[in-house]
């Protein structure tokens, strides 16, 4: 199939047409990878059989060699005959080993011992080996920006309205914190993935014919693969372990979508506090050549809208009748796409955050719009604290007067006689804020630094 | 890219590995098709410019020729430079026409005049040319089964419990009716797809510089393509037209998922009223070779679980800021996958319904489990109707007695003296039901036929 | 139960604490209304029995009287005994009629003949009698604003970036068109609601014992109620009719959420093109008393986020096993809440749009930010059209020069000698645009008026 | 408002009409509870102010007394004037304290310091104090059933088809394990809820005017309430902590929905392995009085369908612009309903599982349907293991022969001469299985006991 004969935007555009992502992800997320992981499980099964002296060492070696030489193509062609994917896989292996080794291929296993286990493992590997490192890279980039701009004044916004001053680094620190928390959650969930080797209905019927302690045997196979069993399984592993991981991934997607959304709004023509460096030759609009559109931030949010709703599929797939119905088979294949989509978004966002231009003039300009109004708040709070009987009304009048006289509110207050009894109780810092509302940023800069230090350390622990 | 390097199950498995679907759908759903439709719109634009004498006929011919020789590959390679897909497309066309024709390429258009219009058109075409015909094929198959089995007795089930008798054809007629209604809804929504040619913000700024009546011009371009404009557009077509179509498609998916679910339950070991003919060589289970698993019905439900939740993306994409933000761009690409998934499910279901085995013995066996209980209901209703003062209690006692005497309830009732005053008012048909509860199917057979006739006619109208 | 003992925000806040909405909606959406509609169906059933001479006229009168005197409270208390809601309802009615009328109560009906039919009817009534009129009221309000501001210049925005000029009325006309289209869709779907009277499994088993043509009888009952039957039913009406209506309502919710979102962004401190009139005494923020927060617009979007996902419940409820399982019973009760939520949002939005302040100075100020860049676009398009060999580059240079000389781009172009060959081909209108980019609004004003006229007429047709 | 004037099914039916749930939940989930928790936070704030000697002890006492005497009704009436809920609350408190205490009410707090914190706390309390205990009660009930029936033979089912034997206790142990895992996950997430006291934009602007270490002050207030702060906050607490808890709750809902679904299928007329004890007087169907419908199991699944999709709202609410927009305000109110719905379902399920009737005859009857086929599997596996060159074919022929001779497959195999070389290698246990396929349950009984022991211990740790 030609790349552009694909119908999945992942395949023709976001992953298949992106050589960097393609190389990273095809080892885990392609169908070829799925088969490779199944072969790994089949091979490990026979190795443990040999270790437990249930089969000869030679058989294990033969099977390992066979598993190394089978492609997805081979298995799919065989499946056309068997109409059963694992039977096809097993046939492919058996064909490549001697008659005396044949019985040990897939010995005592049911299809889903192989599928549940291999799928758990490749999801875990994709997350641990690709997703988490790339998320940590983005996290470190955010830490760098937050630190660099920790003292850069910005007007804080709630309801889209100017509120109280913060710093740009503090605003970015929000995402350092939230993304950091999500990376931790992803790590915990990925480390908690489970496999199984308990047979067709979970009660080890076949394996207990031949193996004294089939639970211990299961544990040995899974340990070799880096997994554990859950306390119970049916034909399949309990769905909640993968679901927890998908939740962690989806919630991380929400955090980066929020960051992208914030950046995109800060890039609005009227706000213009940040911009994305454009590469030369890039066209902003087919008819408006000078336009600088936040297309990368928009793309991140759009990918989130495409993939976040798929959690519903995950929740729906919790329900499987009795010891299993197969209505989660096709759907669980699609769940894995979400990993690729998240990674595409993370890489896109890392790219654009790496060349983010913070427009300090724009930040100042916007701040200045609300400078006077900002003074009013600490003035009101301080007067009230020092027992002014009607601080709110006093400040309101003062605002009108400073307007009329054309002087800053802080100055007008300082000159007002009726306020002197209260003003003299003000500390030096209080007075400084009244004349410099730029200082009214609370502990924004300090907090930005604290958040960065905390999560930098955590990331060190996780990598 | 190799087929098994894909990560979308559609690409490597359900569409890309299914030659029949692949050939049908790549004309509409592949990325190559997307570019082809864009080229069609660019070509049509210049043709109408020529018709309106805004550009020379030669230019139109040149552009048409150029549009016929450009591939997705070409455009993607150009996009690597421009970082803008439509600018890349336009560059590809311009490169292939003479200098004097160049200005007319994409003339007065904004990117989304091309994208919104071409995407509307290929979605419409995919639905009208592939989805509806395949749905009608399934509908006709259901009509055939419903008619053939319209008199085949089946126990009706509510809450999974035996309720009152129906016929198997009547049960299938449910799906004839519901699927028919969905096909109609899909047709209406597909015919109502809209395009646009109103420029970057929807107010025809550029086109009104050169064209006296730009709305009339827009109408001419769209008419040539088989579309209409909506009463208003911004940079994009109002999203509700495509959303209505996705709703119709998703609700059709729900109907076939329900049918698949019913069949899969009727195939349960204990129920066994239907079965799927197995092809020779097919393996039911890797360790249980004789098992007949309803994997196709399960697959249909599983695909539905994977795709139904994506309606959320459609609803989320209704929101686009001001004259448009781009956060619906990537997400709307993924929406189209749903068409392929539905079609894969429809074809899968048609395949298995076409070789459905209705097990008449199984149907009879299950009916017989509740035969006596069924007699009780009409007996009770009739006694009550003919003013028996305590029909419910009388029937209860009668049931106990017939059990004790080991004779059918109907017979016991006929012999009971105290019931004679009421029984003599019973019609012949009433009495027949008491001795033959098999007859207590209401108008099931007649209704099945009516439903089939009605929807057969409707399908004729739609094809 | 005390109002504030409620846990549903609808009950304690958005509906129950809003006397206007409460009075409107309790007739349709309260549980008391649910019971009233069930009683209406039971009464209508007996009336038609009387018309068809199956029961005496007296019985119909008795039942009608009984149905008029039963409360939800009565039925719920009875249900505690029967554990079955319709059996409880029937017991309540039977208790109030003479012995000879008792048999005709609920005669031949199954519970869901009553529930499916009454629920279809009250959903239809709520939509037709409350939702559509309130939506039309909002639509007319939007038409009024669009017309009033049809010539009010506004900078159009795509990607949050200034694009080409439009008018504020044109921007509002987008919502006139989209909301109009949704109102039409809602009306069509509401008029298409269906009821049933086909018994426990849909094959008229019980009714065909007593009634020669049970389909015709069903049609008579439903007609009296203002409904039709679908071509097939099981224990329940086909779910797709209500689902189509919920889709139409949900998609209307999306449109008003988009409008709210646009307004909220236009109210941002830096943009400030619109504002909501504050009532005196209203507090913007507990610590920032002067803040004007777009809380009503925010509320509309928030309600949409709470209710839009519930379409998933609707789609999931399409699946009901065989002739019905009851897993759609509780869930369908919750679906109806969406009607109240939409109505609360519509009323909230109507309130705030009714006192919307359009800040013409703010609009001008924002426009002026991009005034020069706007001139560049038509200049470039026109030069290209009149065969300037490199229009894009010429305009780029001109922009730099006009900057340097401190004169408007249009004026600089007019004075440039090298451009004279092209400029002399420009029409008067073209030249006017170059010196007044405010005129470069395409047909925005005309389009706004057209959209208003079209939908005003349509609304007339619908009310 | 009358109970039946409500429109939320929770209020009028599942919670408001259920005295047991009502009493439990109104302390946490009612709007009255919401206000009570806000008052608790306001009171705690002033207490810590007093501890830190920022305000006099008397003020703290006055405020505590005032907070104890304010009702939701009071606050809502005040909100009608202020149009701001927390300002209304603050006014209510201030009105009840002396002038000199007034300034300390809500001192340095922003509305969302109160709301974010109180909402986190009451969600946590509802979960820890009501949800987890009730889930543990259900878990213990399942443990009891699993143990009691750990040796009760049941045919295992995959794809709805008979597969290999298990025990009924083993089947229930699946839910012991999955529910246990969810209870742990809920506990971890509930213990991890966070509050905040960082002001209007999260940078402690107001509080740092008066308090040297505002982070330490925040920690003190939150500690008194049993909460911690997150590493960063804006106007609101990072949404991911509550989202993780909602995920854990939703995934627990999925587990109980799966259990309910399994039970409901096992109650099918043809399967009849379990039943729910009916209370006397309960009516199964309005026209079919003897029917035993699994309405409670159906209700559990239906509630899950109504509430599971609301996770989408949670994920959508992760996105809040800049230091906060208010579009998560109404929606987050509705999220809390999910706790009530889950609890209603858990209580419903506990009720019905507590009176579950396991029909041992039904279990045996179904097992016997597949008895012979079951023998074939271990026979085939053992022959293959002992190197029979074509075990599969040998068993196939043996099956046909045993059918023809009318003797069990195991017996036929024992008598077959050609199999003797292999059969003599069979252990005693192997031979026992061939004559008693009832023994082919693997380690089902042992596993059931292990699962019960493990989770019993874990539950002890959690309660």
C-alpha cells in the first residue's frame, strides 16, 4: 500500500509522514511490532518450559530461532487460511521447527495468553521507552522557560479579564507542575501493567495438566518479560490496568492541550505576548501572506479533541461477558493509536515551545492597561486591614479623583489627608506596591522557581 | 511505507488488508483522494471563471490539464517547504501552467474555500456511492431473511426472559425497519452537504473585488460540483451539515451493532437458534478446535464501540472561534475514518448474515420451555375480558392443577366446569390459541411482511 | 425534600431555583409531569376502546375522571408495594373506578405501550411548546442585533489573528443562520416522534385477541395524542426517533456554546468589543470589585460541556437485546435532563444578549491595529489581477516604504510611479478601498441582511 | 419544591426517594452540604488567622459561631442580590459578627480558595465516608459468595460459547479481584485530593501583603481540613487530582456494571444459573405476572450508561484559560452527581447479590450440554504431550465412535487399543479427568480462595 492510499491521518500524515516519529514508534505501535511482541512471548514461553525441564533445551533454541525469522506478512497470509490470528502465528512457528519441538510451541497456552501479555508489554514499552522520555524533554523545556521568565511581569487573567499581576514564568510553572504530575501518573500506571498465562478461562485448566504450580509458572514467564500477573484473570487480563494507563495518558493530553490553548490565546493579535518563530518559506495564509497563525498550538488542541473521547471506548471495553466475549478485540486495537497521537502532539508542542518568542513589550503593554486598577486592590485590602471603616468606598472615590487630577492612584492616596492615619501603619513594602503595582506579584517568581526545582528533581528520579 | 508498518487498524487490517474495501474506498477516503478532490475544486473554480469570462478559456484548459497530473506525493513534498497544504497544492498547479494562466489558479479563493468544499464533496460521494449501496444490500438481505422466516415461531424475549411468542422473521423485521429508517436519514443528510466560496472570513472580500455577484458565482461553482452553499459561512462551512450526516451514520452503526448483538446472543450455547456457517479450515479457538465463535458479530459491536464515541469530536468541533480557529483541522481528518469503519462493519455483517443458519429445532426447543406459561396469558386476559371476577387467581390454580394432572393448561381449562360460562363466549380463534399457544403470535407474520414491503419500496426509491 | 437537599444542580439551582423556568418546565420535565402523561395515555386508551365500542362509554368517563385525580405521590407510594411503576399506576386507577370498568383499565396494553408513548409525547411537547419558542425568541434577538450592527465595521479573525474586515452584524448573522438551521432540525425531529401500542413484544399478541385490526387501533390511540407509530416496534418504540431529536438539540447547544464562546473572547480585557450590562449590586469578584466577568457566557459553555457528552448515553441506548432489555430505562430518564439544561442555557444567553453592549470605539481601535496590513491584501490581489509580474514583492516593498515615510500604504501606492500602469485600470471602488480599507468588507452588510430576512421568514413559518 | 417537581432522576427517584441513601449522602452531596463545607473553610481560615496571631481569638470564635448558623437558603437569597455566590456567603457571615471581626471574614481569600478547597474536601469525604465503606460491604458480600461456591462446577464461557469448566466461585472471584483493585485505586485518589489558599491568580498576591510565608499559611489551613496543596495552583486547584478520583470511581462503576451484566445473562430463561429472590407482592410484568426480570441488574448497567460518559466533561474541564476561566463551574457541579449514581448502583447491587439464588441444578444442566466436548480437550492435549503423531485427528475419530457406540468419550478412549501406548503414560489425575470432566477445572477452586484471602486482607487494611 502506498502511503497516501492510507486513510488514517496518523499513517499518512502525523506518524507515517514524519520520519522521526515513524522510526521511534514503529518498533512498538505498528502491526509488525504487534507480531514481533507476540513472537517474543511465544519464545519466552518455551524458554521457561526448558528452564522448568518440561521441554528440552534444543526445542527452546529452535523456537527462538524460528520466532526471529517470522514477519507480519507471513502471519497475515497464513491467517487468510485459518481465519484466526494466533493459530496463524503458531502455524508459522511450527512450520520452522523440527517435529519433536512442534508440541512445545504455544504449549498449554490459549491465544489470549499470548495476546493479552504481548499487548500489555508493548504498550508498556512504548510508554516507558518513547512517551515518557519525550514528555520529560517537554517538561525540561518548560522548566527552562519558567526559570528564564520567572521575574517577567505579566498580567494574570481570570475569565479572560485582567486580574492580578503574576510573572510569565509563574504562568509556565503551572504546566511544569501539571505535566510533572501527569508524567508521574503515567510512570506508575505503566509499571503496573499486567500479563497472564492462565489459559482459556483463567483457571489454568490446560497448564495444570502438566505443571504442578501453574501460577508459579505464569509468574516465571511474565517476570522474564518484565510483567506481573494480576490477582485474577479470565481469558484476558483485567482491563483496569491498561485503562488506568490510558487515563493517565489522556489526562496528560489534556494538560498539553491546555498549554497549547493558553499560548494560542496569548498569540492573539490584540494580546501578542508570545509568538512562534516562523521558518523562512513558511506561508501563514494562502491569501494573507504576512499572517502568523498559531497552527501548531491549534493542531495540539485538535488532536486532543480527536483522541480524548476515545476514553469512552476504554470504559466500554471494561465490560466483557463471563470469561470473555470478543467485543473488545477490534476496539482495543484502536486504543493504541492514542499513544501515537499523544506523542505527535508532544513533539509538535516541544518544537514550537523550543522556539517560543516571549514579547516583553507586549507583556508590558497589556499590563499597563490595568496598572491603575491593580493599585486599587492592595490599597483597599490594606485600608480594610488597618480598620478603615469603609475602605471599599474610599478607594472608589480616590479612583475617581486620581482620574480627574491625572495622577496615579497610589500617589493620590499618599497625598490624601484622610487616609494618613491608616497609611502610616503601612510597611515599606506596602507603600512600594502602591507606587509600583508591578511589585504586586505576590510570590510568583519564588513559586516559579520552587515548582521548577521540585519537578526537576522528580524528573531526575523518573528518567 | 509497508502495510504492516501502519499503526491504524483500518490501514493494516480492516481496509488496507481487505482488497474489496480498499478498492471501493481509496477513491474517497485515502489522502490521495483528498488531494484529488481538492484538485477537482481548483479546476472547477477556473472553469467557472472562464464561463463567466473572468479568465480565458485557455487558462481553464491548462489548469484542468495540470490538475489531472498532480499526485498526493507531489503536494506533500511541496508542503515540506511551504508548511501550508493548500499553498503547496497551488504551487504544484501553478508550476504546470503558463505564466499568463498562473493568476487564475486559486483566484480569489482562500484555502478553506477549497478544503471545506472538497471535503464536503468527498464525504458526500463516499456516502452516496459506497455506503448507501452497501447498506441497501444489507437491508435487502435482511428483507429476504425476514420474509423467509416470517412464519417461523420464536419465543420473544424481554429482559432476557421468555415473554410472548413472535416469529423469527418478525424479529429480523425490526432491523429492516430501523436500518431502513437510518438509510433514509443518511440519504437526506448526504444530499444536504454544503460547500462554500466566500473567502477568508466568509464575506467575499477578495471575490467581490472582481466579481459583481460573488454569491451567484459561488452558487455556480458549487452547482457544477453538485453542492449548494449554506445561508452563511465564515472561513468554513457551517459544521452542522456534516455533523448531521455523521449522526445519521453513527446511528446506523448503532442499529447494526444491535443486530450483531442479538445474533451473538442467539448463538449462545444454551440458546443456539442461529449459527454462522464456518468455512472449512477456519479455526474457532487455538485450544478448542470445535468451538464456533460469533467472531464476526463480535467484531461489528467492537468496531461500534471504537467509533461511536467519536461523535464527541464532531460535537466539540462545532465550536470554532470567531471567523474560525484551526482546532478542528486535524480532528475533522479523523472523523472520516468513521465512514471506513462503518463500511467495514456493514460488509462484515452482510457476509455473515448471508450465510446465517437458522436452527429451527433450536427455536422449537426454546419455545417449548415456556409453552405452558404462554397459554396462561391469553387465558387470563380472555377470562378477565369476559368478566371473570378473579381471572388471575383462577389461572394460577389451573396451572397448579394441570401440573399435577400432567396435562396441558389449555386442556385443563377446557375441562374445568367453573370456567364454562366464560369459555363458551370464547371465539374459535381464542380456543385454538389455548390448545396451540404456537398460534399466540399476534400479527407477527403479517407485520414482518408489511415491514418488508414498505422498506423494499423505500429502498427502490433511494437507489 | 427541601430544595437545597437536592443534589442535582438542575433542581437546586438552574431550574428549581429559577421560578420562570420552573413554571415552564415542570409541566413537562418533572416526575409529576411524567405520571400525568402516563395517565393521559391510559385515559386515551380507554376513550378509543369506547369509540371502537370495545368498552362502554361510562367506563371511559370513569377512567378519565380517575386519571384526573392521581398524583405522582400516589403512584410512588403504591410502587413501594408492587416494585413496578406501571402496575402501581394501574392499581391507582383501578382503585378509583367501579368493578365493571376495572377490566378496561390498561386493557391489552403492556407497560411500555404507556411509557414509550407518554415519554415520546412529553419530550415532543416540551420541545414544541417550550424549547422551540424560546429558541425562536433568541433567534429574533440575534436577528435584531445583526441588523442593527450590519454596517458596524469589525476586524474578522481567523486563528485568533486579524484577518479581513467584516461587520459585527455579519459576525452575528453566522449565529442567526446556524441557530435557524438547528431550530428547523429540532422541529422536524420533534414532529417525527413516535408512540406504540403493540404489546409486550411488538407483535400485538394481546390486542389481537380482542381487536380485529390492532394496527389500526394503535393508530387511532396515537392520533388522538398527536403521534404516529413507526413501521415496527418491539416492547419499545424504535430508539432512533428520540435520538434524532436529542442530536438536533445537542447540535443546537453546540451553536449557542460557540456564540457564548465568541462573546466571551470579544469581552477579553484587550479586545473589549462587547460587554454585558451589569445590574447594580452585582459583584464581579470577591476581591476585585470592579471586574466585569462574562459569567453568563461562561455558564452557557459550561452547561454545554456538562450535557453534550450525554449523547453517548443516547447512542449506547440504541442497543437493546431481542425484544428489549431494560438497560435503557434509568439512562433514558436522565436524557430528558438535557432539555432543561439547554433551556436554562438559552434563557441565560437570551438574557445577556438582550443587554449586550457593543463597544464601537473598541471595534474601531482593534480594526486600526491592522488597518495598514489590510490595505496590502486588496492591493496585492488587484495588481496580480492586472498582470503585475511580481505583485507580492512590490507590495512588500511598498509596505516598508510607507512605514518609513509615515504615510498610509494606500496613499504611497497611489503616488508610486511604477504602479501607475496597473493603478489606472483600477475601478473607482478599487481605489476607494485602497484609501479606505474600512470599505474592504466584501458584501458583509448585505449578507447580514439576507441571512436575517431568510431566517426571519423561516421562523415565521415555524412558530 | 415538592419532591416530584424535581427533574433529576437522582432527586425524585434514586436518592431523594430512597431514605437510606438520602440520609447518607445529603451530608456531602446536597447543595446544603456544599454551603456547609464552604462555611467550614471560612471558619477554618479565621481560626488559623487567630493561631498565627493575625486576628484576635474572639474574632475566630465569632466567625465560627456565625458559620454554624447559616443555611443554604440564606446564602441563595443573598445571592439574588449580589449575583455572586461567595460574596453572598461572606455577606451572610459578616452580618452575624461584630464590626471589629468583619475584616477577618474571608481575609485575603479569593472565592475559589473557598470553593476549590471545600469542593475537594466534600468529594473526598463523600468518597471516604460513604462510597468506600459501601464498596467494601459489596466486596465482602462477593467474597462470601465466591468462597461458598468455590467448588461449584460451572461451564466457563467465552464468546457466549461453552469453553472449559470453572467454578461459580471462581467466576465471582473475578469481581472480588477487579472490585478490590478499584477500591484501592479510589482510596489512593481520594487521599490525594488537594486544596488551595493562593489567591485570585495563584501567586498569593493578597495574602503576601499580610503574611510572611503564605505557602506555610496555606499549608496550615489545609492541614486543619485534612488536605494538602498541590505544587502549583492558579485561581483553582489543578484539575487532575479530582479527575483521577473520578476516573477511579468511573472504572469501579464499569466493574460493577460488568458483574450486573454477567448476572443478568446467567438469569436468561435458557441459562437460569442464578436468580434474584423476589419479594412477595412484587410484579414482574404488568401483563405477564409470573415473569422474573433481572431489573436490578439492568438498572445497574443503565446507571452506568448514564454516568460513564460524563468522564468526557471531566476531561474537557481540564482546559481552563490562563489563570482560570469559569467554563468549568457549572459542569463541575454536575460531576458530583456521579458519586450519588455510583452509590445508588452499589447499594442496588449489594441488595440483589445479598439475596442471589445460585441454581445448582441449572449449573449442572448447562455443564452436561458440553460434558463430552470437554473431555476431548484434555485428551487431545495429553496425547499430543506424550507424542501422539496426530492427536487432533485421533480425538476427532474417537468422538465420532463414542457417539456411534453411545458411550462417553473418556471410556471409549480407555478401551481403544491404538491409544494404549500413550494412555499408560497418563497419571492417575489425568485418567480421572477423562472419566470425570467435572474435574477439569484447573485450579479454579484454589484460585477463588486465594483471591478472596488476598482481597479480604486488603479490605481490612483499607477500612
